[in-house]
C-alpha cells in the first residue's frame, strides 16, 4: 500500500513538472466587430506580429510601427498573390494565430480557403501563400 502511494505521488510530481516545461501559447487579442465590419485590429504578444490592422474586404494588412519622429503609424505589409484567393466586396478575410509549437500567424480567405503565413526575413515581414 505504501509503495503504491509513493509511486502515485512520484508519477503526479513528474507529470506536473513536465507540464510546466511547455511555454505558454501566444495570446491573441482582437476587437469585436459587427459581421459586416471592414476593418479588424489584431494584436499578439509575439514579436513577429505586434499589432495589425486587417482590411477584411481586400485582405490588406498594416502593422502598427513607430515612425522616426516617434509617432505611431500604420505601415503596409506585403501580401503576395495567391492563386486561390477570390475578389469579393464583402468581408471574408481573417487573421489566425495558431497556438502550436510553430506559433504560425495565418491570413485566411474564408471564402476560398486561400491561406498565407506571416514570415520574416532580414527584419521584413511578408505574407507568403501556402498552397
């Protein structure tokens, strides 16, 4: 009986210690918008993302950055063309921050399923199509 109790306590200790090794997932914060709203603000504690403004109709994305004068400005991000993307006049784009080990940041065309992943090379962020 004592050995069983000790084994159970040891198992629980190891299990809870292992759970503490996982980094916390990135937190995504977003505005609550009406269904037909054109713009959405998305922010995350991930350095790659920061604060983004999504045009839900066109799929254009801007990133909030500090200008040389110290003022906050929206800087247009490059979204590469995707062969599956559709051109509609209604909101159909959204940004998804995956809570996975890769912490992928995705732009999704909810009508066609076309998807882009945010990547950064030499301090330049670009939305790359996933085919």
